[in-house]
């Protein structure tokens, strides 16, 4: 049994992770901490567990084995370092931090402490990603040269119940979030493209604000990879009815994902009409993988490098927009 503390209800997915943890027989939610004391107390009461407003007390508690971090991103480093220094296993929402240097410090601390780490990059466990990766690895599309991926919603669009949109105001706090739509929703296209295309080498990005709320609410990043692949990665808080899209183009075929529909044209599947292939089963979720590594030493599929390269692309994209130029990666 892994006894965990939930660290903050700040993120919109905090409730989802608490639900998944409570439904996992290998996890016991033992405590809640939140930088917002009233919010934390209410959450702890809902979950029927104690609330503690002292972070150091929580992470030093010998009755706690691990932490689930869904705090503001700007305090990820502080919280994770504190937890790792007390030997707690770490599960965190993306992104890990705002800079690759901070990522490296976090990983150094966790490796020195010998704790297990997982970052929530759930689309790397999905059936369509697993199929796309297999198709690329098997050379079915020939030489892949272009990827386009889009994740968008209308969270900043006014509606009857929410004049500023349904996304919480705190998601427009530049200090806490480090950005807007690209660092949040854009994380999904970034980590998918990084996996499918290889190591990124340069980024050009525009982070635009339609609503003028202090962060980007619609963005695009063009990422150049060492493999020669170009990726166009889009995200938005101001798009209604926009489906998830993943497009992969090669010299011998095209793979299209729209919503849950996957279709392919290739020299082996036929070029005249779309084929709708059978997809592999999804694999264990990030949280299940975290538990499997802690309890059974099972190798997770989501790795340190996924977190590092996600941060690196976001950091380069922010610099590209700020300085209006292409940013090369170290």
C-alpha cells in the first residue's frame, strides 16, 4: 500500500487524480495540503482525510510514502525538492518546471533520494499514440517529414454560466502558470511530437492573446527535429468545437487522427481510400505505472527525457515569442 498526500487542489485535474488514486487499491490517500487553506480544508473534508497546512510537516511525515503534486507550476520545484529530500515518491502534473535547469535540479534531487517519479503525460498511453509509433517505427509511412497536432477547447470563451469562460481565473496567472495555452494544453502536442519525431533542435513560436488576459490563449509552435521532421503544434483556449487532431505525413503514406477516429493511407494499406485500422489496447495510465514501479519495480514507459524535452520546447517557445526569432536548442 502506498500512502499518499495530495499537494494542492490548484490544478483543474487535481480532482481527477484524487479519484484515480482513491479507486486504485494500492493507494491510500492519507492527507491533504493546499497553499489555499480554506480550499484545502474543504477538499480534505470531502475526501474524509486530515488537512495539514504545514508543507514541511506533511513531506516529513513517516506515514506518507508519496505525494501527488497538483500545485501552481511555479512552486513545483520547491514542493518536489522538499518531498524528495524526505524520501517521498513523486507524481506530478505537467509541466515539471519552467526551465531545463530547474528540471535537472529536480531530477538530481530525486535520483539522490532514490525515489520513483512520474509525470502525467497520459496521451503517451493511448491507443492512437501506440499505433502511430508502431506505424512510424515499422516504416509504413516511408520517411516521415511532417507532423501536425492540435489540442484546443473553449475554456476562455464567455458563456451564460461563466462570463470569462469555464477555465479558472488562476490559469491566466502568468506567475503561477508560466504561460497560457501552450504550456498547458500545448504540452500534449509537444510531448507527442517529441516521442514521434525524436530530439527537438529548434523552435519558432507565436503565443497570441485574443482575450487580453495576460497569457496566450491561442498559440502555435513550429518545432524542428534532428530527424528532419517538422512539427506544427497548436493549442487554444478560444476554439469551440475543435477536435483533437494528429496528422503524420511521410513519403509513403499519411496517418490521420481526429477525435477518436484513426485512418491511414499508405503503400501497404492502399492510397485510393482511407483504411480504418484496429488499434492496440491502451497501456497502464501514468498513475498505474507509478504504482507498478514503486511496488513491483516495473519499468515505466514515461521517462525522465519526456519531462525534460517537454520543458525544453516550452522554454524555447516562450523565448521565441519574446524575442521574435527562431530559438536553437542546446
